[in-house]
């Protein structure tokens, strides 16, 4: 009888740790991968890396004084918009992930306090 109880307790502990590993580490990998995929998709639209790399160059290789004046102005606006969108998406993803992380402790708390 003692062997059965110790086996069942061992399996319970194993399953609890397996669940926690899956819930926290597995969901972090999935959510992080999805966020990186989203940023890569958006980078094809916003072209933030390319815009930063060519920030002080004129737009469309217009080597006139107007091109040198307007190029950095438009590129700065594009950088600000893209960075704002990326920052907002990262903040929302962090918020949703934080909510995801506190669900198991909240459920355990509610069970222990009797709903």
C-alpha cells in the first residue's frame, strides 16, 4: 500500500511539474515565435531596418537639395510610426503573456479560498 501511495504521489508531482513546464516554458516559446513572425511580416511593410540604414540619404536617390531635405524628414516619420507600432505590439504581447502567466496561481488561489 505504501508503494502505491508513493508511486501516485510521485506521478502527481511529475504531472504538476510537467504541466508547469508546458504552461510557462512551452507557451513562452510559442508566443515569442509568433511575435517574432509578426515583426518579420511587418518589417516587409514598414521596412524599419532599411529605413534606419538609409536614414540620412535622399528618397529615391533624388540628389537635389530638396531630396536631401525631405528624405530624412520622411524617413524619420516612418521610423517613428514603425517603432511606435512595434512597441505597442510588444507591450500588448507582454500584457497578454503576463495574464497568461498568472492564470494557474489565480486558479489555485480560488480553489484554496473556496471561490
